[in-house]
C-alpha cells in the first residue's frame, strides 16, 4: 500500500508539469488566440477554489498536486493573457 501512495505522490507532482509544454508553445508562437479565455479562467478559478482543501488534506498526493497545480496553471493563465491578442494594443 505504501508504494501506491508514493506513486500517487509522484504523479501528483508530475501531472501539472504537463502545463510547461503549453506555456512554451504559447511563448514560441507569441500567440494564445487558440486558447479560450473562458476555459483558462474557468479552470483557474476551480483550481483556486479547490486549493484550500488540497492544502489541508492529509493525503500527500492530493496536497502535492494542489501546490504544484496552482503554481503551473497560474503560469498558463499568465502566458495566455500576455499573448492573447485581445489584450494587445493595436
């Protein structure tokens, strides 16, 4: 059972790291126009609302996922807003 908890904890840290390629693609193309702002902010708000439960959880996998997910998805939000052309001055 201990090995399953360790695997879950490792996966909880690794899963949000998959946001990195998305941020890198946005930066490389200098555009986030193909990403819905409603989706980005909807997901981010849900993550923020879930975070207190994750931070207080005794489940290490959920707690680690909560911390890492807030950090990396905030990066997605930042890159999306920065490179979304609706926010660029013409």
